[in-house]
C-alpha cells in the first residue's frame, strides 16, 4: 500500500474563490475539522499578504492538532532582495508554522516576463530562499508554479529548477498546473519524467479545474508516481477551482482497493458531513450534483431506475452511499411513478399497495403542485405532511387555522431603519388568538406573531428554531415586477424554502406564491405543523 | 483530423437531474439552439415514457433543422414480448425520429437480476429489437448499459452483446458507464479492446460524473478510438450528472490542435452564450465555477495575480476567454488591492493612479460594505455607481431622494389571496411625489409605486424591465427569525440581487438589510439610478 499525503489549501487557494471570504473564526473551524479527518497538511494562509492570515497562525498555536501539520504559504524572495532581508520569507518564519510552502518560477517565459530576471538568477533565488527557510523552519515544500507549461516550453530548465529546490532542502517538489490547462496524458508523462529525474524527492501534484480535469489529473499523477496531493474541500478555488479532495480521496481508496492509503481510516464515512460543514462555514451552498457528497449524488428520479434500485441498489449505484457518509434518495417529481410514492410512504412507515386509489390521488396532487413550482425534492417535510394528511393518520391535523394576517413595513427617511410589524388572527384549539409583533423584517415579524399566538397552547415550539431561509424566483422573465405589465403566465412567483431544527432533527418545508410574504407564511405553517405533529406522534408512542 | 460526433442528451438524460423539469417549449428552444451549434444528434426524449416527449417529436417535425438529427430513446423489447408487438419499439417508430437509440443489457449480473432472463435470451432480444427498428427507421444506435461493469465481470459476454447489436444493424455502439464509477485508465483500455473486437462499428462513449471523471473518461475514450461522444449541456443529469459537452468540445479542439473536428466551426465562440441560454431555460443558475463558460472561469481575485494578469494574460489564463465566448473579470473583494481598483476604473474609462487618495478611499468603502454582505463581484452596476459617485463625474447624481415608503401585505382568510400595497413619497427634481400602487407581492408593489413617481420625469424608465431577483440569507443561524431570541451578530441579514435590462444592456445591483423589503428597495434604487445615469451619459455624448 502506498501512503498518499493529503495537503489541504482550502484556507488559502480555496479562499481565492469568487464567492468565498473567510474570517479567522471560519479558518479555525475548518482547520480543526480537517485535522479530525486526518489531513496531513493544512495550508493556513499567506502571512505576508494579510492580517487575517497572520492572526490565524498565531491562534492555531493554541490548539493541539492530532495529525495535521500547519503550513504557511509564500513565495521565493524578491529578485531585488536577499533571503535574509526579504519580508516574504521573514513572514513565513514569523508565522511559526511547521512547514513553509513557497512557490517559485519554473517556466522560462514567466522568469523573463513576470519576474524579469535571467534564468540563472531565478535558480539562485530558488536556492537561496529554500536554504534560508530550511535553516529556520522544520520543513520546506516547493510549489513549482506553471510547471507543466514550463516543462513543455523548456524541460531542461524546468527540471533544473526542481533539482535546485531539492538540493537546497525542499522535501516535496509540488508540480503545479497553475492555469489548469493541461491534459491528463500530458500530466502523466511529465510526472513520470520528473520521478525519474529527481528520484530521491517526494513529488506532489497541485491541479486547477479549468478544463474540468483537476481530479483526473491528480489521480493520473498519483498513478504515475506522485505521493503528495494538494487540493481543497469541495474544489473551492480561484476561477474554476482547485482539485477536489472530496472526490480524490474516495476514488483513491474505493476504486483502487489495496493500492493506496490516505487520510484517517474512518475519513470517508465522515466525508459528506465534512463537505457540508465546510460549505456551511464558507456560506456557499454545496453544489447539488457534487460527486460522492452532494445532495443529488445518490438521488434517483426516473421511474425505471427507481423500481430497479428498489430491487438491487448495486444496479444503479457505483458504491454504497454510506461508504462516504451519504444516503440514497428517491425523488418525487413530475416523472414520479406510483412506485416512488409507495417507496416514500414506506420510509414513513406506511405500507401501501401501488394500486390503492390513495396512491394515484397523491401522485396527482404532487404533480399538480410541482407544476406550479413546489420543490418537493427539497422540502421533504412538506411532502410527508401531504402524505400524512391524505392518509388521515393519527397525529396529523390542522393544529390551527388562519383567520387573517396583516404585515406592515415602513421607512420614514433615507437614513432611517425600516420598521416591520405583523398582526395575526388565528383559531387555535377552538380559541381566537390575536397577536402582534415587531420583527427584523416582515417575515421575522410574522414568524414572531405566529409563535406568540401558538406558544400558550404548544409550549414545545420554544425548542424549534429556523436555521435557513431561501427564496427562489421561479421563472426568469415573469417576476410580476416588470413595470406595469401584467404577469405573463400563472407559473410566475417565488418559492420559499425554510429549514427548521429542534434538538433531535432538521426539516425543510416549502411555500409558493407571487407574494414572498405569503410564500413564507405557507412554509412557516408547514414547519410549525411538522414540529407539532412530530411531538404528538412521540407522545402517542410513549403512551403505548 | 478525426471528426468526433457529438450526441446531446440534455433533453432526456439531462432532464433526469434533480432540479430540472422541462416542458415542451423548453425542449424546443433548447433543440433549436443545439442545432445552431452544429450538434450531430439531439436526443429529444423517451416517447414511451411520457406525453411531453411524444409531443416534442411531433412538434419538432415542423422545424427544418440545419445540421442535427433527432433521436428518440427507448430500450430493447420486453422479455415477455416480441419486437413486432412491443409497445416501446412501436413508440420509437411512431415518433418519426431520424434515429432510434435503444439501451440494452451487457452486464451478465443485470441480465440475471434486472431483466431476469438467460444470457442467450438477452442476445436474442438485442438482435430482434435492433433489426426490427432498422426496418422502420433510418438509423439505430445501441446504448450498451453498464458496459464497463459488464466488461469487468464477463468480457466475452459483454463483447458478444455488442457484436450482436452491430450485426443486427446498429451503426454506433455506445459504451455506457451508467453508474459513473469507472476510472479513466480502465475506460481507455476497454475502449481500445472494443475497437479491436468490433473494428467495423463506430464506437461511442456515454459517461456519468459520479467520480468527477466524466469529462476525463470521455476524452480518454476518444483518444483510444471512440468517435462518438454523448453528454449534456452543463453536465446536467441524474445523480452527479452526465459528461459535460461544454468542457469536452473546447478540450478536444483547443487542447489537441489539428487532431479533432467537432460541432460547427464557430461553435466554441458561442459556447458561453449557449451554456447560459440553456441554464436560463432549465431555470437553474449556471454553476459559477463551471470550466470555460462559468462566470468565475476567468475571474481573478488575488492581488498578485491581478497585477500579473494586467501585464500579460497568458501568464494566468490557459486560453483566451474569447475563444469560448467568455470574458476576463477582475474582482473587487476584501482581498482587492489598489491595482484592482485602478483596473476597474479603467474599464469605465477613468485613468487613475494607484497612489491617488480616491483609490484608497474607494477601496476602504468597498471593503467595509463587503464585510457586511454586499456582493460586489455579482453586482457590478452597484460598484460602478459607487465609483462614479466617489469620482463625482458628470452624469451621476441622486436623481431622486426618498422621504418615506410604507408597504402593507394582508391576507384575510385561509383561502384568500394576499393583497400588497405600497406608498412612496419621493423628492424628484425639486418636486414632492406621493404615489401608491398595488402589486403582486410587496416588492412588486414598491417597484410599481417607485416607477409611478419617477415616470413623469424620466419617461425612458419604460424601456427598463426587471429580469431576475435573488435573495440570499447571509448567515445560516442568524436570520433574525429565531423565535424571540435577539439577533446574534450584526452581520445577519439578507442580500438582494436584482438584474435589470433595457434594449441595449443588462445590469445587476445589490442591497443588504435584515429586512427583505429594505434590501430590495436599495437594489431597486441602484437599478433605476444606473438606467438614468446611462441614459444621461448617452445624451451628453450625443451632444458633443
């Protein structure tokens, strides 16, 4: 078994992604999770470039990491400076990180055009920078920037740069496909050439996804001799992103059994959790179709597939989803057949027959609501409520009914904060409850007024909190916001998805309307009803 | 030059994606665009499975496609039936498509477990189905389902299935990695083996992205002998999606110059447009980091990169973005250096020096607003306004100021539609305008009241329409909707992005607040101001 080192650069290269901004707390949270996963290196940032990264290296000292080494990123020294006087290198030393990873030029075009020095001077810069760091830090890694382009342009020079770094003390020579434009067969051949040219060094690979090949290129590099893989969680990174470690790790371990070792023994089972956790911290929703860890990764929609999947999962799943901590999902959509409904009902404990009239009725209702924008694939709690109401099972009922609501939002001047208030009139357990509340925005005000009305009757609503709220406009041109033109088409509107949680679970509900407040109201009502139903069911089963 | 056939299955396999539902108009729109691109085949759907697909094949007859053949999808006949009596095969013939693509079993496990027949009976089914279709349709393609798994389990049997299909008249034998679990080197070796075993047949490849390798696997198959590639636009498809034709086409043409031909000669230059167009029709935002065509694909954020990119694009871009119809973007973010600002200003026609105090001031303002959630990378019109106001250039001014607004939304019973009204009091060109409007939801009402007040002064606002509206909650736990708990942290709130358009351009503006109505108001105000400024600028330049 070959041990493959994993080097995570989510905190540095990953944070170069267009929609990602990390503060110091975010960075610490992610670093600790990566360490739990058995990451070998965590690149914390570029201390010479900003104060957040400097603070990270200081803060991380307080933690006792179990496995990972913390690496600081920087570059070879400035051409006009010396290793001893260079601020970049000093910042690396001052970071007190366990490893320094510095990038240097290996492409002769870059040496001439970006660095603007003679080829020999670049070798001197590499040698001096690595040797100086090696005197003050436990370990140095050398990132050969634009290595593959450099190798194509001038192989002799590119290899000379690597040899220089190695001789000066760099433990790992990391071959970087900085622009992400190299094809797998080229990567493979060049990695093999490097392994032959510098046989004593550990060879690393650092790929970008500009051709949708970063994972393939990394796997090919490993197959041809690399023992160190750099990448990010969920493939975050500048432009099209970096190589996605969440795809590389399961491919290495599950698709090459007995060949490679990487990360902690139980890392894969925790992979989906890790990917979601990091997505939450960086505040970018996980890409639905992301391999292995995405929400759709093991989701089946087509009718034919679903009945086959019911029979034998292996027929339509390349691995067992539990191996990467994910789960199979059967989706209810407009393509849904009756076997999807039967399958879904089974999940909630009901054994229905495909030919029962209630199955056909439910299918029609779901299809009709899907057609006007209800996203039942996302809002499984709303589906469950629909199913339970249709089946008229014990525990599900209308816990309350709306008589009316009234929401007001006003702003009294350009610099003023807006003020939102809501009043709600409900009938709860035979009693009329009229409540009002201010709030942070109209939906918050409505939510608070609703809870105020319900709490005297259902005190356990206190345990429940709203954890996410998403609004989606349903059809591009038909927002109902086009000047004075009437709406084109009845399908226009907004969809609101609300995710709620209590101590034991999380659930998502949906509302659709042309009015964002009405759509939110629908989703709030489902969310509260779901909580009340869950509690009632629990109480009943406790009594039996 | 080898001509590689492109076979698009966006309308069939693509629509199996979790979040995609296509109606007949959507399908027709996409088909016509694919034809313009020079697609060789367009798989329109599965006529035996649903009425939308049947209608598509009927409707598409009315159009004269320039290049593409329309293919209908189905399967080999039912084991209990005969080719002549099988409803599946009859639906293919009735579709009047120019080609039938049928999938059949080649994995012995599937023959036994899913089909539940003897291996010989499966060969008979393949032979009978292909031969029957071939009698009634111009062309038959055979999709060898689970081919690579089948080949690993029992190569002799898998190859026998292919040979049978070929002898019965299938022009293309498409090797399908149905579960998406196969590694590139395995695909390559097996494609080569098939090319040797059935040298007279055209070999196709159909990959799924479950290991993030669909593009690599397709390219490897082509390199080892396949001449027909199946996939979808933007990689849509069930689970993790299908092979992304928008990545395969540019890699084949730009990364292997002189080796492969595919699509129309000018297809690549129109690729980004096509990808966005299809994303709009299917109503799923294009993945930001999507290679070649994504919004971030050529976006540069880091300070070091930006100054190098300014010097010489080739240093940090693997191709010229224009080759795929995309463009370079320089992002303004918390990492932005002063050179980003200078660069941005240059785009709007201002030559600033890095050391001018206004550059530093603007940078600080952008950083401060970014920190509380303004997404300036997305909302470039809002950045431009900020820049122009700071520079106090001619044409930018406050065209109006708010005195107050007041928005009311009420619902008077469970079955009732909600009613939204807004009143706005503005000062416009020295005059107080007090207007009111109902609307489809509170934001539409506010938008209408605002326009009503401004139109007498600025009649050209009639040309402008709102084309997209996005709401994003800024921090998971801190929505201000958590029962009666106070907000945790001041950063919580919602971000609204509004995209507007007139006859000549499109622009995006941003607003941030804890109140969705206030955030929408900010974005609306920027949107209208941008339109007025643009017009004024045009008028001025017309006068000169």
